[in-house]
C-alpha cells in the first residue's frame, strides 16, 4: 500500500509527488500518456518565477527527475475508478489495482481545439492556447484570437497591450463574455472584431502566416495576415471516471477551493482539473504543494 496515489503526471501531479516524498511518504503516480502534461508542447517558458527561460520539455523533465530521484514511482497506467473502502482508497487502472491512504486527482485539462487544417501542424509555431504564456513572443506583431467567452476577451486585452494588431474572431454577432470587457476592447484602436465568422484553416509552412476565416452569413472567406493564432474556445477536463467520489461542476471540473479538498475525506485535487480562475504553471505547482501537504496531514491523523 502507498501513502499517496497521484493520478496525473503533469506539473501539479509531479509537484505533489515531490512534496509527498519530502514529507517521508511513499507516492505512486499514475499517468495514461507521458509525463509533463500540456506544458511539454510549449517551446519556451518565460513566466515561471526563478526560471528566466526554459523549454516546456526541459521544465517537465526536471520535475520528473526531481520527483523520481526522491523516490516517487511513475506507472504508465490510466486510472479508471477510485473507491474508498474501510478507510482505504482502491484505485483501479487499465492494468491493475492500487491501494493508498490518500489520493490526489491531478488529471489536468485539455485545450479544446478548433479541428481545422494547419492547427496541429503549427502548434508551437504560431498557434497557441495561452496568451498569458506566449503573448510576449508576438510583441509588435499581428495576431488573431478565436473565441467569444471571457477567456478570449481577456486574451485579446492582454495581447492588445503587446501586439501590433489583434483580430478577435467569433462565430456569432455578439460575445458571450463580460460586456464591460467588450466595451473596453471596442475602444482600442488596434483591436478589430471579426464577427459571424469561423476559422477555416491556419496558413503557413513552418510558421503561421495567416488565418483563413469564413463569414457564416455570406459564406465569404478572407485571410487575416497574422503571425500568431490564439485559440480560446475552452478546455475539457477528464474527471468523469471519478464523479462517484468527487463533486463535479457543470463543466466537469472537480469542485474544490484553494485548500484542494474534495467532498471525500482523504481525496484531494490539484491543478487545471479543479474549479479555479487562473490555470498556469505556477498555480499548478502551488496546488501540488497544497494538496500533498493536506494529504500528509490527513495521513498523519489516521
């Protein structure tokens, strides 16, 4: 039996493993794919405190090595169910069963993609899903933001302060986000609303050179001459398998505050998979620390 079972080997899960191991607990990390989470696809990271510049791959590798050198075990198995019986957690995977005194859900969330030509090919080469992370790389250049909710509006506002021109593309004639933010954006000279329009493809060979969009009312197409395309159409958490033990909000995120505790005693949550406003490397690492320390406190009370 392990002290802590951590589901997910992204920045939150690996940070949790580091803190658990340093507290003298045994930790196993279950990961369906590769370690690192979304950040592993980011060419450059410049907004993590204490690290001037690194690649997402290097950042993830260092976290992995730090956790495993401290003694954490990483198993490449997908967790499919968590149950608590007689005070012990049973974590079923596609390959077996693990027992633990405490469990930390760190399943992360995936960016919802547009599903258009050129998007996958140019991800990391002009296509981004995080304006806060990557906006500075496009300083003084023209970009497009796709989306109509608060995230897209906030991204456009951030980029308007950095970039030359910002095209805000939305499939409807009105935005779903906050009206005050819409008003502020409408008053910015370098922001252009491209409404009633959907993206058709991202153009470019090795780097983004433009975004082709189609007007849904006229069927006319145009190419926006941009160097960057920021996709802000939402994220998709992967928590449905754990709805028996953790309360999920309507969007599928685990309902939990900054203390990272769930409705089930001994079950904690960390990172992008929980309800929160800011989803960044720093907040994922912070959640990992908070959840691990809470799990250790819970174990010590048994």
